[in-house]
C-alpha cells in the first residue's frame, strides 16, 4: 500500500512506485510532540544528507541548511517551495500545519525548478480537510528550558594560584599573595558571571485546528501559538509566534478551485547588545568577582574594564521586532476533456518587518566606590537614550499556467506537462535613529540629534528582481515495470545581463522494478525480497544565488561623507564594479539508487549514490593591491561532490504490541576541482587559516602539527623552532614538514574539514496497550571544529582571567606528557609560540550522537474515549537535547562557526547562546 501513496513532486504528484528521482518524504509524525520553535529544527536527522546546523541556540535565531553537501563557494541554501509557491520561509510555518515535506535531491526530481535547484529543493505541503471527516484537534506542550553551559571554571582561589604561576613562568611577579589566596578560599566564590546572566525559562506551544467538508467542498482552519522565553536575565525577553491558516477547496462541475491564506506574526524581545559579547564577557570572568555591590550598583573589575553584562541585560535597553508575513494562493484546475487539464495558480507572500530599539545609559562602578563616586564605566550615553526605528518590506508574486495530458493505452501510460511561470520580488527598507532622547518617554530634547539612513540606495535599500520560466515534464511507464521521465526548465533571470539572461536545465531519469519480472518472481530471492527497484537520473541544475545588479555598476550615497568648515556635512557617492559577463552556475548531477522491501514488507531499504560537478562557480580572483577598485565575481571555479545515503526501516504491528526502527545515514565529500587562475585562496580566521585550493574540501583548515613538547635544554638546542622565539621546556614543538630545520608557514598541514560527514538519525517507536515510546537520536560521525579564545588559551590575551577545568592537564616537570603546554601570559615568548601560531591544538573532533527527542505517552482506549465524547486523548512527557555523547566535553559539538557556504567570520570561541535542554508535558485531543 505504501507504493500507491502519493508523493508531492515539482508542479504535481506521483505515486511512490513511479518515482525515478531521489526523493525523501518526511511525514507529519516527525513534528508531533516536539518542543521546537521552527520547522528546520524538527527536520534535523529525519533525512540522510540533510545537514542542519546552528551557530547559536538563542530564541529567534535561524539555522543553516545544506542538502547533499556544499557544491558552490557561494550560497548553498536549498530552495523552499510551500504549497507550490516558490521562495517561502519554512520557519514561518506552524509545524503542526505540515502534512508532508518532499526533499528533492537529484536532477531527476529537481530539474523542474531549474536555476535554483542546484542545492536541492524542499517542498512543503500543508494539511487539507477531508469531506465527511470533520474533526476538532488540540495539541499543546509546556516545557521547562534549561541552558546547558558545557565549560566549568576552576574555583576562584585556584584561579589565583594558576594566574600567579603563569606570571612567574613568564618572568613577572605574582599579583596575588598567599594571604589573598587564603582569604579567597575562606570567603568562597561569587556566582560565576555566566551562570548569573542565565536562568531557566519556559516554552509553550499550542495548536488548534478544525477540518472537514461536505460534498465536494473541504476546509481546514488552524491557529497556533508559540512562546519561548529567553534564558537571559532581565526584563521580558524571548520569541512569540502567532499562526493562522485557512485552506479551502471546492469543485464546480469540471472546475476545482482551491485557496490558501496564512498569516504569521513573530514578536521578538531582545536585549540591546551583542549576545556573543555578553556571553564571552561573562565567561572570561572568574568567580572572584561579584556582579553588584551592596547598593545594587553594577561593578566592573580587572576583566570587565568597561561594562558588566548583568547591567546591560537588566537596564541597558531592548530591541523589539514585530514581523508579519501574509502568504496566499488561489488555484483553479479545469478538466477540459478526459486526461487533459489546465491549471492556473496565482500566489504571493508579503513580509512586513519592523524593529524598534532603544539603548539606555547604565553606569558602572569599581568595588568599594563611595556612594557619591562618579561612574568608572558606562553603557550607552549619559546625555540621553538612543532610540531608533527600522522597517523593511518584501513582496513576492508568483503566477503559474500549466497544461497536462495523461493517457493510458494498454500497458502504456504517459503524461505530458508544460507551462509558463513568472516570479517577481520587490524589497524596500529604511531606518531612522535619534540620539540623546529623554530616558523616560524617548522624546527629543534640546541636545537630540538625528541619524537618517535609507540603508543605502540601490541595491541595499530597494531591490527588484524577476524570473520568467518555461517548464516541461514527460513521464512514461510500461506495464508498471519500466519508468522513464524527462523534465526541463528554461529560466530568464533579471540578475544577469541581457545576453546571459536565459539558462536551460534538462534532466532524464529511469526506473526498473525488477521484482515484477517473471524471472524474478520464479526465483527464491522473491520469497525474501518482495520488492526491488533500480533507478537512475542525470541532469543539469542551476544556481543563480548572486546579488541583484552585480552585472551593473551601482552607486551608493553616504549622507555624511565629508565635513567642511568644521560642521558642514556633504553627501558623497561610492560605486561597485560591474561584471556584465556573469552567468549561471551549472551543476551536472548523476544519481543511482535502489529501493527494496523484504520479509513481507516489514523491512524497507533505500540507497543512493550521487556525483555532482558544479561548473562556472562565481568566485572573486586574487587581485594585486595596486588595482585600486572593488573586486567582483567571475564564473571561474568548479567543485565536485560525491556521496551516498541510505534509509532502513523495520516495523511490526499487532493488535497490542507494535514497534518500528528507522535509521538513516548519509555522507558527502566535496573537492575543489578548479580555482580562479589556478591560484589558492587562504583566509585567516584568528590563529587558524582556511584554504580554498584544488583537490581539497571547501574551507579546509591549515596550520602546524604538534610534535610534543620541548622537554629539556638539548631539545631546545637541537630541534626545529621559530626564528626569534626563545622557547623553554614545556613549550610546544612543531613538525618540520619540509625538513629545513626551521618552523615557519612552509610547514603547514591540512588539518581538517569543517563540513559534517556521516550524518545520521535513528528513530525508535514502541506501542503497547495504550502506551507509546518514541526515542530519536541524531548525530554527526565526522567533523573538524576550530575553537579558539579562552576555552583554549588560559588567561587569553590577558583580557581573560579565567581558567577552566578542562585546561588543568597542562605541562609541568611532573606532568611532561600533558594535553596542554605550560602556563604563560600573553606577550611572552612561550605564549607566542604556543598560542599565537595556528596549529592542530585548535582543531577538535566534533562528532557526536545526541538524544534529540524522547516521548513517553499514554492514549485512552477507544471505549473510554467514546464515553468522554472524544476520538483521541493522549498525554505524554517529552524531552529534547537530554544527552550528548562526544569527545568534545567543553563546547557543544553541534555549534558551528560556519555559514552555509563554509565561510567563517572567525573561529568558534564559545561565544554562542548555550545549548537548550527541554523537559515538557504534552496533550493531544481530537473531537
């Protein structure tokens, strides 16, 4: 029966048995009972080779999606299609409104989306009503959310001892006396500042829907509410999302009309500063220092020389976002004659985003300051509050006209579809800021100044883009055993100059159900393997993820470019270099797969192998410093992705007991095939460097390799070292790669690959006598993580005073094989040798397995439900992120420092909002 299920594909549906491309289907059950704030989080681990990462777990932050790896040096985000409308935001959806998600991975399934399909396509289909099956449904979850901080500082008195030791090792005098240390040990520690700025919070998810229909009319109405409080202290912070959806459909004669309208409102209340800075300022402060004095004043100290994160979170102001999205479609399907139908669709989405922000003045004092003392530091401005308002609007319109003909003649069945689509996107943005307003009413005063900004004129503030497309598909099957499909899309995009505007993206695919052949059914294998299908595809997909107007010279206006006569400002103009030869990136994609069912269809297995070569990748070549102008993208690079993936499921069902086990795993390995002018590109990210070079994965880490420690004077005299650095026993030795007797940049190795490999998900479901258990484990088998800062270097660059428990295995004469080098402070030769040189000391194994979700529920029996007048009544306990197995023990291995294109703004220094653990109670009722 599973083979007869309908699978949503691009611009239509197919029976699962006839699908020849690489398509994964995620059903609504994956979202049930999950205390997630968005759909992307719920998708993690549900499909092989769908990689979902987060750089921060803070409420309102997005996630990063990659499908089958990284195939380009630019944006690798998959295309999202919601109810047939291209370009929607998947995280605006209420997870409870989703019926299925189809993930199109190869050219055979995704070529119909042409110029935006190179990174894969995610098709979302929302729930619809069913005639004669009216129901009212409520789902709710209440959760306690606990912030899990992975690193632990050493006790304060021990921190003082270690700091003194680092100073003495560096030839300086200690700053703490034995009496100071004894007094601190006797007094005890203040709360660690990172713990002080965090608290447990609550999250609640509530969803109500009514659906049904009569005759040829169906309906669904749903409403959802999600409230995730922030784990930061201070005034009310967090995210609230409101969802409303109405799906209607009716038939009048030969015409079927359907409409969808959905409204989403996101309200985010945030602090006024940088989360990463607040976290790291609190993290690098040892528990020697108090956050406030007896008068309630916020304190600064030797570490926090300017301001205190407690004061900023409690009194420093806010950022309030209220973002509205309206999504609507209307479609008509006209049956012209038997097998021939015409479909028209018009839809669009409107985003109206608003930000109101305020930065308040907060004074900070030194410990022991007199009650009437002047502040020793401040946040904001003592002259008044900074107040601002920012607005942006984005309108997407989509029109589709499709003609389809289906015919069966004997054992032959074919379908031909063709159509024309148009899409247009328009965005506008503006911002105004007032400095020195009154702190009570935010009203302007005599000293108030105005900062106006249109966020630039074209292209930042206002943008327009459009795509016109011709699409087509042909499917054919013979005797329900042999399947063939061909699809194409021709796209014309406004992002390219007139001569390069159109691209053509075709694909072919085929399938063979071997198990339906006579010779197979007569074999003994058919008694074990009930269903066996072989399928393959090849095609060309496109990528047009470039900035608008890059093929044109664009200008920017700076309102205050120059100042004359001391106070007269005049605007100035800047420009960006154009490249009129910009064109599509093209991904040549091969896929071969097998599907089988065995043991009376209790065991289901799917395997795919893929090979994708992306050509004409946009890259900025290395230019000499004498060029004097801005750099620009050219179609000059190539990347190959190879990989495999599989899903295996085993299930048994009985009247009392049932269970199901599903495991999926995927691996993708990318390799740069060609670079601009055959030149490598190296980007420095703090101590570690990232290389883009032929034959290597995108964004590979490069640096030195450690070879132990200098243990004695003979080592120092005879072993290779840096020129000009005086090393001592306990300092790191590095491998002399080229054997010249000197350590320098010529001795760098490739140290690792930041992209996750061997991603997996395991889901186990058990049902017995009304009880149900669901255990979901998700993880990554291999990933290299670049970490820096105070989590690696004790007393990092002298503006950190903290030392952590995981750093205690450092070199001493009685501990010569330690994990970390000797203690020394920044500026010393030892510290420069050990911590200012990028090496594998900063690269960690970020593989992990995480208990992502567990549910234990109980459903009332049908007899009791009948007495209560309900169809279903289920209660359950749920937990999320409860346990993580990893060699990484001081930072969440899921936390990534990279964007979807494997570019980083810097190494991961543990500045992210901490991991969140959820403990909740849920209720499902259906009438």
